[in-house]
């Protein structure tokens, strides 16, 4: 990496830390803000993802703020173990990813502060809640549509993203036998026939593609590509080293194809592709308002997701490509809607031109940038290294 890019990355790291410190205390019980402007609320999923970036800063102010978040979530947790969508609001429920993200967050935080019993009661309740999310009483969990981070995307049944989180927290919390059973179920083929045979259990592997299905349930599945879910599968070791390399090769080739079709003009992959279009069978009428092709969850470029993709590249030992994507991400997070910002750390960008389309100074955009930079710098993936030994 040349000196100019190294200097740019160092500037971005300083700016990202400034964003996190700025957002570390907000108007709701002194809890962190989701973004400096536009999102004053403490959204659980955003803050749980941000723990990865905060953990590698070793900043005492940020560590204290995230401890406060986790302890508040333990307070607002439902009697049966569900974790709220807003950290402070006991009544804001319905998300499928907040509980597994809480368990991942606690797993990371326990190692960071060296307190293996931190929030044991809340963790045990959350673990039991997640076990009840399996409709077959086995290991894969199912979810309702629009209940994970893609609030305008219809993911049905066994979603890749949520089950990747399940595997991750099980490994982090030392529940290795159950984690292995999750991986075994994920590695079964998704059923694409119109008839489901007795005793045949569906999984998330696609027969003719290297990556995992976006979701699968009984005789239905989506073969569209979920960058976040597949990146987590690589990072956590759900995916074998060979499959991980195939997934990455496929991503890069598909991005070149999208550039040729003028769908992509940024050196980073969209969060989801191919984009759902109005003529497609999985188009939903609300997409016309909130989720047009190449927008938001239907193919937007999300810096926090790209940060996890960079980490996945490091996990696969593709260090050169990881450096390239980190440089591209650094240039992207400079862009902002506000004119006076050196770095925008925006929520999401349009793939056709890179224009920022969300809120600036987004907490998880800054945090996952710091995590990606640390991974590239150290050629390792903090908090994920040990769990990948199971997939060699």
C-alpha cells in the first residue's frame, strides 16, 4: 500500500474515533446515538455491531458506553429472553436479529473486559429464547419478514444472516456442540423442487452457486446474494476455506459484470444483488417507495457491511484484495451530505455513483471501518480467529 493511501487511512481512523466519541452519549438515558444527525435513538442492532470497532480501539470512554448499553438491554429484556429493538424501550419489540446480536455483543465484551460471567442471567434467557425460534426444534432458527436489519426486505424462514449470528454467538460462548449442529444444518442443500420429501431437511447451500442462499424454507428459497450474511459465514468459519475463496471470486466477478451494465461504479460490492426489479416475482409493492433497484436494502452500498467484507477477505488470507477494498472504503466514507465534514461515514451509498443517501456520522459505519482497518493492519480478525479452526 502506498504512503498516500496509508495517510488517508490514518486520517479516516482518527475521524471514525471522533464520530464514535461524539455519538457515545445521547438524549435517551445517556445511551449512545445511532448517528450524529437524524438518528438520536439508541438502536440495538447498530450498537451491537459497533462493539467490534469499539473493542479494537481500547478507548475507555467507548468501552464504558457500550457496557452501559449491554446492561440496559439486560434490564429491558423481556421475561422470556427477547432483546428490544431500541435499547431503552421495553415495548419496542419484534426484531429477529437483536437477540442474537446481543449474544454476539456480550461474547465479544466478555473477552474484552475479561469478565466471563458478565450478564450471565440475561445471556441464559436470550439463549433459551433463541432455541425456541426453531420451528423444527432442531438448530436453524426462523424469522418473520422485515424483522432483521433489512426492514424493507422480505426474508422468510431460515435467513442466512440471522443463522450466521447464531453460529457466531454459540462459538463465542463456548457452546461448540450446538454450533456444529447449526453448521451441519446450514450446509444442507436448499430445496428447489416443488415437492418436499419426508425426512428431508432444508439448508442454505445452493447446488449451482458457491454462496449461501439469502433464505430458505421448505420448498422455497431465494438465490439472491446477501453480502452481510455470506461475509459473516466466511468470517466465523461456517464456510470452509475452499468455499470462502469461491464466494469471494464470485463476488468480484459479479461486481465487474455490474460495472459493465452501469449498475455499479464503486470498487465495493452492494449489500444485495442481483437487485429486485418490478418485473421480478419477489418484487413487493412497498419497494417502489422505499427499496428501488440499487437503493437502500435492494443493492445499496453500506459501509458497515463492506467493513465486514474486508474482514472476511482477511479471514480468507486474501490480504492484497483486503487492502484494495479498505482503500476503496476509505474513499467512500469521505463522502458526505454535509459540506463541512472531512469524512461523512454515511449510512449507505448509491452503487451507480457512490453518492451518500443516508445519515452522516453513522455509528456502525465508523465502528466497522475501524474494525476493517485493524484487520488489514494486523492480518488477523480479532474475536473470530479461534472459531475458524473448526472449519479447516
